[in-house]
């Protein structure tokens, strides 16, 4: 098992495997209108991080699922990253996870069952860090390895955070650095430095636990986690939800080792998802006098990325303190302005 390189068995990596935004719009269009069940507070129509169902006692069940193909070679690390990524959706709603169910697809003719066991062990270790059980699951024989979780959580309805609700004047925060997609693409090309890959893996394994605390802050108007559509794509979902513009400053965007990322970028280590993302945003993304690198960083598909938070100015200090206490990136990266549902990147 020491020589297993899981990424050799998958055509994509992590959340970079996501279906492009435009194609997803066509797929979801076939579903029609969201259910009219009044207890369903958040469904597929909202394009939010999780579904939310009113339990009738002032709280709601939060339900989500997320899974993907390997983004790192080590099976245990792959399991940890995939689990952290799935649980993040609960935190992004301001909720607390309760339990998880595993989703496993495995090429049984190519990879030993013991390797799958290491993936599951990694997933269970992250569930333990989140204080929840990995309570069961389902597996299939598949041509490529796939792992993820279905997660159930709970939230006080009064504290529910959604990707909609951002208001003009809000400050924008991002809790984790960007650049995971470039680093993992450098891995696929065989040019990554081990220290850079380790830093990216540790970033992806970090739980977004701070989301539960942010849910207690009244001034947090909107929140979402940043994954395969990149900061631009998930920012657009936030912008469109209340028809405001999100304005990010390139100079303020947090990233993994910037010099290393720029070097990888110059070598062509740009995920295919970056280009698909940029093409899918169309005229809703405006890039003003910034480098191609900064544009690609904005569109870089993240796996188990950070929380994007829109917060009223009077609560910005409280949010900064919560993020700093959890050793997250704690400086604002932009602001919300009146507009019509666009994302802008300025110097």
C-alpha cells in the first residue's frame, strides 16, 4: 500500500471534478420548481450548500452530500479531505453536524480492499474531530475511486445562514487561502514540491468549525463554502441571491505560497476546472486591471475550501476575532456593493 498513488486512477481531482456551472444549470432545469412543502426551508432551487427542513421546534435538520475522486495519492489523507469537505456544508449553514454516512465507489479489480479501508479510516478520523460518528454507508464497484459523505446536522432556524442575504456595505471575509487547484495540478504533472503539496493537503483537511460560531453572529448576513466553482463562482451565487455585486481586491486575496503558485502557473499548472469556471461565469465576472494569475486564482477550483462570509460593518470586528481565534485568515478581502448580481475583481 505504500506505493499506491490514488490520483493515477482518476481522470479529475477533488472538487475540480464538479460539472461546469452552465451544464449544471441545464441539468437542474429538468427538476422544475422546488418542492412546495412549507417545511422545506432550503431546497435545490436556492443553490445553497445544504437542504434545510423545519423540525417544528425552532430547529431544522440540515442535510448534504459531497463526494469526489482522489485529489492526493495517500489513501488516508484522501479520506480526511473528502470528509472535511462534506462536513463543511453543515458549518456553512451555521449548523452543527450530528452524524455522517459514507459513500464509497471502488475499482475492486485495480485497488485492494485494504486501500479502501485506509480511505474510510481517514474519513472516520475527521468525523471524530467534528465530534460525530461515521454511522454507516453504501459502496459500489466503480471504474474510479470515489469517496465522500452524506451528513446530517441541526441548526436553530433563527441562526440559519444562507448564501443569500448579502447587503450593500457588507465586508467580505474568506477563512482559508486559495490555490489548492494549482498545487494539485502541479502534482498531476509531476512538478510539485513536497512541502507545497503538504501545505495544500493540510489546508484541505482543516474543518470549517468556525462556521457554527459565525452562525451566532447577527451581523453575518450570508455565508457559503468555496469549492469547485472557485471564489468567483460561489461569490456569484451569493451575489445573484440578493442582486448585489461582490467586489474582491486581488491584493487582499489569501493564497498558499504565492511565489510558488506563480511559478506553477507559469508552468501551465492550471486546472481544467479553472477555464471551465471562467467560461461559465460569462459577463457576470468583471476583471479590472489585474494579472492573468490573479484572475485564475479567483477561478481556481477549491477542494474543502474556506467560508466566504458577508458581514455588516458593525459586526466585522467580531467576525475577525472569531476567525483569528481559529487560526483562519481574518482580514477582509472585499465588500458588497449595490449592483445586479456580478462579481468584480479589482487590483
